[in-house]
């Protein structure tokens, strides 16, 4: 399953958005959702913190009083990437929602941002809205349905950032990894836009390397972030892929990642090119998988 261990507690020196209640309206425990079950577990070290565990996989950490609190390693790395983009509001599409931790972070750190979250599980969305106070009017719209179909519904050049954090069990759905999907990313992103993808991978990094090779077919710059021990093939964990057709903020990002509570390494585009040499891009199957769950299709904008 994705490695999402909470690291040492850290705080960001950023402006907070409107504070949510420190107590969840939904009691701790396990609740049925469309795709199985979700367990809400209070953080024993902080009454405002909640772990969201979907079908046994830790999926989000939500702090109701401090939306700038990013506890999972790869989520903090994503926050680092967002922090190094040009200042001002952002247009962000999230492929996968769970607790909407990163959407809350963007709202808190970049007021005026417009965001859309695509989440396949409608019951999970309802639970997050009820329990964690995902309030309407904060510039976050939630659409229930398949993430790729949601991406296809967005206008050309309409997004500054697309973040993919979607899993079926411990795997990224294959239709969110292919060359055809990547072409649609390029269409939706602003010419200077950035794509960030979370991959849970084993020591040989087969999935991350295959996705990086695919992204290099359509993006001029592809980098990745991981813990040094994983890059040395010693552990299973999360790899973040970054892709853009504009220059990435690599210098500042390298320094930020190296100084974090859990040190991470930024692998630069030239090195990524070496790592994926000879790999062919992932492609959609000739026949679409009509049995793939698509979820409900309504827009439940928050």
C-alpha cells in the first residue's frame, strides 16, 4: 500500500485560511462508503488532527484548525512544489480527493485560488463535507466521478496545476498513467502549468520509471522526488513525479527538500532521462475497459 507514515511534526510559516472547528462532526470509527469503508482516527498527539484511512490505506491527514499542516511526507513535498510556483492565486485540479488536504492548503496559502476536486466515491465526499467542514464558497468545487473523465471535461489551458493522488488499493488506476491521459494533461494545463503525480512504488521503481518515460513524450521537463533510501532500492514508498513544458523551480525546491524533517532528493530531468532510457510509453488498451467503475457524475461544488 502507499507509504504514508506521519513524519516528525512541522509547521509552515504561511498565512492560514479560515479555521475549521477542531472537532470533527463525524465520530471516530469506520464508516461505509461507495468503494468500501473509511476509518477516521483521531491523532492522539493533537486533538485537531484526523487520519483518513480508505480500505485500509492511509489516504489523508486533516488538521481542522490548521490547513497548512501537512504530515504525510509526499503531501509535504507537494506543498513544497506549490510554494515554489509564482506567487498569487492558482487554478488547481485535483485527481483524487479523500480528505482534500491539499485543496485546503492551497485555499489557506493562496487566497483567491479556484480549485476542482474529482473524487470517484460520492459517500466519501459526503462524509468529508459533513465531518471536516468542506465549506461552500471557499473556491473548492467537488465533482463526483472518474478522474480522467473529469479531466476531459476541463477547458483547454484552464489549470495552473494538476495533482494526481488517486489509488485503487495500492495502485494508481492504469487509465491515469497512459500517453493518451498525458496528452489531455497538456491540453488542460496552462503553457507554464505543472503536473504532480503521486506513485507508490517498490524498490525497483518500475511504475515511477514507466510513468516518467510516458510523461517525457509530451512534457519538456520531467523530474522526480523520493527519499534517498528508496532511490537506492532499499524500501517501498512514495515517488512524486513533476512535469511541465516550462522551467521547473528546481534550485529552490532542492534546498527545501534537503532541509525537511524527512530528507528527500530531487532527481533532475537529465538524470530522469537516463533512468527511463529505452522504456516505451504506457498506452491505453485497444478496447476501453467498460467495467471500470466511473462513480456518480453529478457536480457537488463545495
